[in-house]
């Protein structure tokens, strides 16, 4: 049975949502891309194929719909559960535009997310080799444990939340899901790299980039006035430059990937400086859009081919 909102959105929140409909088509599409949870799946697919490209691995075409459908189902479920908990506790102040969107269209999104999860399961069952399926089951179990813990009645202690542990776990699991197809294929093809450690160095950097993205969104949406994100993004930018310089001669492909990640961290830093001049919704959209810098590598490869 449909559950009504315990307290309707405030006039200010309704004005934000209505304002989006008066934007030009391009911002409207970008806002929908975020509100409908298409942002994270897009980033997942781009990162996965960028990791594979730098390792000299050609991923099968079915990997893209698998990653997109699986990630989308998880994010829709996460946002619906967040909205459900806020509705029943009366804490609507914790909800954002994306939560209101999911709650408003929950009767459409729930069956669509269920179908998307079924599509992912079919792709895994019919196209993914058994040995890869067994390895990836460990990652799936870790993600399920995290998902269950976040939405359980007993939340993380306040000190751990302030330290960004939740966002760090999200960053690691998200990046691990993106690099998993590449790591799995490395057991079946000849690797062009002299060692695997540079790939894991880039994995660690992108996991921290995902963590910084999540922390920035959390800080911006809580209207925090500190400079933590500026500091984190600045340190990540410097670290990215150092990694790029280290990999420049021996691993040019991974160097290009590190440069794209460095560009993302630099753009996050600039967004933090501009946060007071942007609406919360637009700031949230741009925070995920800047993570798509590795798409430049994929477009360059497609053009070169």
C-alpha cells in the first residue's frame, strides 16, 4: 500500500523541483540523469572500460549493460530505502531532490529496478564464465553486507560517520566493481604491462577519488562551511600529478588514466570554490559529471581505431 509523506516538502523544496522544469533542455536532461539515478551507472561503465583500455584488455559488450543495470538497481533501492526511512521517522529534512523524485515515482521505479536486476542476473548466469562469477561473488557479498549495514536500525557511530568511513567504503566497493572485469580478464589474456602494481595504484587513486566525491556531496548538502573538501581535493590533485609522473614512461596508458583522474579531482576542487554560486541540484549533478573525464580516453581510442 502506498505510504503518504509524513510531512509534505517545504515550499522552498517544491520551488527547487519546479524550477528544474523551467530550465533549457540540456540542464533538464542532466538533472534527470541525476534524479533518476543514471549518473552512478554511467560513471561505473566509463570507469570499467577505461580501466580495461589502460590494461590492454577488450571487454565483452555485455559488460556495459551488466554494470549499468546492476548499479542502477542498487542505487534506486538505496534511495528508496532512504526515503522510506525518512518518511516513517518524520525526518524529511535529510531528503534531497533525488529522494523526492524516487518516492514520487516509486510505483514506476520499483518494478523497473526489479526488471533491471533480473537482466543483470540473466547476463551473469548466461554470459559470465563460472570462474569469474565465483571471484566476483566475494565482491557482491561485501556490497550486500555494506548495503544491509547502512539500512539497518543500528547506524554507524557518529565518530565514524564524521571520519567519512561510509563514503570510503562506498568508494572502495564502487571502484572495485569497476575494475573487477579487468582483473578477471587478466587471468585469461596476455597482459601488456610488466607488472600489475601500476593498475592497483590507479585503483587506489580512483577509490579515493570516489570517496572524495561522496564526501564533497555530503558536505555540500549539509551546508558545511569548512575547507575539508578543498584540502582533500587539493591533496588528491597533487597525488594524481605524482602518480602520472611516475607512470609516464613505463606505463603511458595508465599515466593517461591517472591524468584523467587528476582532472576530476581538480574539477571537484573548483566546484568546492563555486559551491555557493550553484544550486544544490546543479552542484550535485556536476559533482558526478566531473567523474566522466576518463571518457575522453575512450573517445580518443574510438577515434584512433
